[in-house]
């Protein structure tokens, strides 16, 4: 039985805490710049572990220059630099002279310290966000950038060795599984015209909500690993049975390349399996094929392959998700964005893109975090940790007990029951990677996709509502409302109450 493995860094965290005190690393910033003391991956990871333990995030701009520089060198020598005033994530129109100067000042610093102005440095500028990715090699460059005005963040965006060095990164599959599974007979019931209703839909009153809304007319954006080209029900069979007059679109923003500056897109097709599962839980059709139905079986779906798996652990995954958020933000027909992906700490260009999409009125729903049972001590992950996102996690069917691999915490907004208490392998039935195949999907990932589907039901029932009004309907349907639980937010959503 697969588990959706999201963040698997606990082993490294425990291992690293047994090493030298991070203060010893920080002291190394006093070394002469001429020494160009490059810290090891182990030393950089020790700093990250300490930041996660003490602050719950890694703010690289606050890191000692030698640590930030070392992380950049170990991450393809690339820094992502957000410029402008605090909170100035994007430019609504043409950049002001002040922002243009801030950008040119960054480039001037890098050109001066890197090549003494002799040759241009590699720069990838963003067309909407106030951020650029730029190549650096020298510690002096980082020191001057940290001291510069109008710098919002400096991220070593290519550094991906924290999770990989744990030794679990390669073993976990990072949420990927294309193999199907036979669905236990008690985990669904047959509904007209011959579709399978997953067992947990009844807990959240989804079938009763369908008497009022099936998501018709609402478009949901899904950012994940794409959709399988071999799954007909998420292709030319998307309109079939009781699912009709809707559309599905597939795009790709993920770049599969060893070069960070490459713009060679890898297409929309899922090579992982995770995105296909999320699309199914959210919007698979209700027809007579003896397959599991999605929550909003009449909504429109726009799927972006922004990442290769569920962990935003690579430069191109971070760039791909950022670009997908901008694209969905710019579409007036998109109401909801579902993201069952993330990372242990904040990523500047993704954070900027979330804020951009949010400024366009999108309801952004994100997974609170899923990991191994050994590492789910960690709280709500990024971007679900952002105030602009709605954070969701999963529960067992025996009360408010989180699923075996789910995270919880004060930033969780809603919960979805998605695991049988007596059997961790029995989760939510979905259509599989290939046509005619079934599968189970677990964790906060599926809880997020289901919540996005319920939000689509609410918005379809109330098409003139704003995002805030739809979110308020969801809150009022929560089991704890008007109170808020310190681990599970407003609790389980009652879809029927939400649409009434």
C-alpha cells in the first residue's frame, strides 16, 4: 500500500542535532573573505535543522553570509533575489523607477563582485514577480547583497541537499506511485449510473450536497505532477455519464533540465501518479464504468504539471509551481487553486506567486503536510503555512485523531476523514494512473483535493459570492465553528451545510 510521502527530513534532523552546535558554524562568518571558506553540506544542513527546530522556518536573508553562500554554491551557484519594499511581491503595472533601480542595483553588485564588470552574469528575470534568479560564485557577492537596500529575500533556490542527505529522499518515492490497488468492498458503495462512492464522502455529507450542487460552472486549478496521459476518464472521458458540459485542460510549467536557466518545458503528462490521484479525488466523472467519482464531478479542471513529485526540492519545481500560480492567477475563470504539494520551509518565489494569485481573488487550498510516521512531528508545511492559503489535514475515522502520516497544528483550517482507523492501508478510493485501474490515496494530499472539491460545490451553488464569502460558508460548516481547535482548525467540513 502506498503512502503519500511528503516531507521526510526527520531522520536528518535528529542526526544533525547530535553534531556540533550551530553557533560554531555561525562563528565562521568572522573568517576573512579572502579565505572563501566553503562550508560542507553537513554544516549547512546543521544550520537548517537548528532553524526549523527553533523558528519553524528558514529565513535565508537572516543567515550568516558564509552559510547562505555555501548553500548557493552547493545548489548550482544560483540565488533567487526578491527586491522591493517589504510585502512588495509583484508589480501590478509597469515597474516604478524605484523598483527598476532596485533590480539594476542587484545586477550591478553581482557584476562588480563576480566579474568586475567585464562580462554579464546569468540572470533570469520574472515578468510579474519582483524577483530574479542570478548566478553567484563568491562570498563577497553575498555579503554585499545582504547589506543592500530593498532586498526582501535571498534564497539559495537551487539547494536541495537537506532532504536528500537524509537517505530517505530516494526511498520514499516522494508521493509517486503509478501502481493500482484493488479497492476493498467496504470502502465504496455503488450509486447511479454505476459509479463508486468512496466511503468517506458520506461522513462529509457530499452525496446530500449533490442535491444542491455538483460543481457545474466552476473552474478549479490543480498544481501538482500533472495528469496521466493513459487515464481516459481525465481525458476524453471527462464528460461521461452524469458529468457533462465541462472541460479539462492540461499544461506544463515544470522544466526538466540540469541547467537552472533552462526554459525547456517538460509537458503536462504525469510521470509520478500523485497529480492523477488528486485530479480524481477532486473531479473524476460520475458514470457507469464502476470507478470512483470525484467530489465536484461537474466542475471544470485546469491541471498544471508544475513539479515532478510532491516535494518542491528542486529549482525547476519551485520555478514551475511559481509559474503555474501566476498563470492560474491570470485566468478570470479560475476560482479555486488546489495544491497538495509543498516544502518544510518558505520558498521566496513561490510565496510571491501565492500572494499574486491571492490578490486575484483565488481561494488557495494547500496540504498541511504528510510524511512518514517517524517524521510527522513537524508542523504545517509551506505554502499551507501562509495566511493566504487554506490549510487542510487528514483524520482517521475514529474521532479527531490525525492520520498516521498527517501533520496538524494551529495553522490548520479544516480536516477531512480519509483513513480507516483499523487499517492504515485503506484510505480514499480513486481512479488509477491508467484507464480501468483503481487506487487508494492518503494523507493531507487527498484531504486538500476533497476540500477543493467541496469549495467548488459551494461556489457553484453561490456563483456571485466572493472568495471570503465562500470561505466563510466552509468555516460555518466546520464541526467546531464558531470555535477553532488549536490542532484542527474548524474541524470536519459538512458539505451539505456548506451548500445550503
